[in-house]
C-alpha cells in the first residue's frame, strides 16, 4: 500500500454526494438486517462488508493478478472505491468514511497502492469488484465480482 497515493493523488467525493452514493451502494448490494452488519457498523475493526453481500447468484471469483482483465470486461471510465482494510486507524477511517473517485486506468495501474478489502463500483450500481484479504474458494481466489446485468 502506498499512503502517498492514497492521501495525495486521489479525489474524495464531496460529502453530500458520498453519503447518497454509499447509501445507494449499501441498499443495492448489502444485507443489513443481520447481526454481522450491525457489528460492522458499530464495532468496526475485524468486520468486513464483503461478508454481507446480496446477489450471491451473480458472484464470480478471480485471482488478484487478473484484476486488469476483470476491468477490461467492465464498460466504465471512472470508478468509485472505499475499503475496510485495517492497517492503521487513520487508513481504516479514510477507507470507511470516504468515497474515492479515480479513473479505471489509474486504479489498474496503481493497484498495489490500495489496501486489501476494497470495493470498486461506478454510479450505475450494476456491478461491484472486491479484493479481499481472504481466499474466497479452494482455488485461492481473493477477488470477486458481482454483475447485475
């Protein structure tokens, strides 16, 4: 992870728009009526939003090194992202409390600058790409995609 890129080269979505987009994202993709989600919101560290995803029937996995190929199949120029990964409290607060805007190509070119457990989507809310710190299947895939189209 490169904190210089995270702190200095990325654009934060303005608060009013961020709140709307994150709420839309959660309503569309996340199961919120369970204890795990309540712990995610109220406890924080050690809980990951990707454990609460809806739409499991639209779920596919990939190795992290396939990230660029996964994005080649998604028609978007700009993305929104946030993360849960806990390295330090300020990094986790930045990831959970902000919404970052960047070009798809910037993200692909600088993937190693971002912490694990991050969520990438665009304003259409038709898809989300997630990189996790845990294997999602017996093959060792740590990324997954949910496409709703």
